[in-house]
């Protein structure tokens, strides 16, 4: 298949909308990461997403909408809490898991009776949804297991020849995927941490927000690992290189990383170091996936990464970092 590279002008967005409406696949920019979109209500189209990505079929997609009224087409229950969160965070990087209507096909939700819905804050993403005239199911536009794509080059690397079109845009401003929050229980529960934090949502709703207890915990061998978002159980964000996360006081971490690096380099290994300011976790979120892909391009043998404080956005970046390192943490 020849993949067309489209721009963000009106004519190209109209064409991209036609491709989606006709059951094709288009990768498009959002503020979080690039998404791989199909008509969310067309099971054959959504099935192609799973094929192109090599994604396990029980890992649901997120359904993207361009205006709040579309929420009612997807769910029969809109609660005051959902309305409050939509008003505060939409358009933006928050996905709400809600009961689904029968109009949403099984393949879109990985056979769950709930559906994840989000309104993206990227003008191009919303223009595409409007041009297509349907909600767009879209996971991240990477091959399954690889880091999520935050630039169009990442998308081209993974998807060229596998999908109908890619919309070229600038790098994603946030850089990690949306916060996923389950709105079907007594209290809302964070299933995937993101740029919008538990603390943010708790402040908005004025109530306790639960967090899936399996997040950022190393799976116990022999014990079934069952995070509530099915996608969280799979191998994720895996660079080609091995990876070690160093955790501890800043100076001790620096010293241990320098020592490890020198030792590895003396053995002729290619070492990549990933280190961010402990205060500026937004930059870490923005850079992390690109840094993993860069390490692959550089043919790194080993990645040494400094842990971030596990609060706020730091918790969300650590969620990705722990997965990419296979929970290989060295406490110093
Ligand atoms: P991605 O689109 O690659 O960001 O992946 C979507 C993420 O949202 C995966 O981790 C899914 O498991 C999660 N997700 C989407 N819909 C649901 C749902 N209905 N219930 C729980 N998790 C969901
Ligand atoms: Mg993904």
C-alpha cells in the first residue's frame, strides 16, 4: 500500500476525512501523541487498526469526538461528574471510560461494555473528525510495543506502507498519552496516568480519586497481572536496548550513572543517558518517547535513565519509563 503524506490544509483534511468515511486509516496529530484513526462505528475499519499496529484485539481504542454532544451518541449515561470534567478538560488530554451504547462495535472497545472517549485539543484532529463526519477510534500510531510517536517522522518510520495516509504536523506538545479515567464506578479511578493528574481531577470534582493499584508496580512473577485498562498489561514502549533506571538522591544517582557509563564504554558498548530536571516533569513528558526512539536509531546497547519523583506528571512519566525498562530499577 502506498501511504499518502498529507498536509494540514483544507483540501488535504477533506481528503483525509473521505478516507476515514470510506473505511480507511489515517494517522493524525493530537496534542498528546499521533493517533491512528478509523471510523469508530465501522467494525471493518477499526479491525484494520489492529492489523496495521499488530495490536492485541482485547486492547480497546479511544474514541475521539469533536464536540461534547457526540458523547451522547456513544453512551447512555452522562453524569454531573462527567459533565464537570468535560467542561474543565475538554478539549484536552483526558479520556473518560463510560458505559457504551450498542452503536459502538465490539472491536472498538475490545469487547468491553464501556468505551473510552476523548475530545482532542489539536485543531487538525478536530477538523479531521468533523470532515469524516463520524467519531474516530484511534490508538497511538506506533507499531504495538514501540514507544508512542510524538513526531510525524516517528509515524512514518512505523506506518509507511501500512496505512492510507499520514497527516504531517509539528511535534506533539504534551508527548505522553491521555489520562484515562474510569467514570463507571462509585468513585472515578485513574487507569492510565497522564498530563492531567489525580490531584487535578480531585480538585475539580471535590472528591477522592482512586488510582488503579497496579500502576507503577512491578508485576509479581506467577501472579496474574490485571490492570483495569487492558492495554496496560502489555509490553510497551520497549526500546531495542536494555535499560536501567537509577533511583535515589540526585548526587548518588549521578555518580552511579557515571560509573556505569564508564564501565560499559570501556567494554565498547554504546551508552545512552536519559536525565531530566526533577522539577520540570513536563519537559520529561515531552521528550521521553523521542529519546527512546533516538537511542534505537543510535544503536544503543544500554540506556541509563534517572528516575523522576513519582508525583503529578512525574508519576505519569515514570509509568512509561518503568515499562520501557521492564521494571529494571537500581536503587542507589
Ligand atoms: P492508546 O490508544 O494506544 O493510547 O491506548 C488506549 C488505552 O486506553 C489502552 O491502555 C486501553 O486499555 C485504554 N482504554 C480504552 N478504552 C478503555 C475502556 N473502555 N476501559 C478501559 N481502558 C480503556
Ligand atoms: Mg498506544
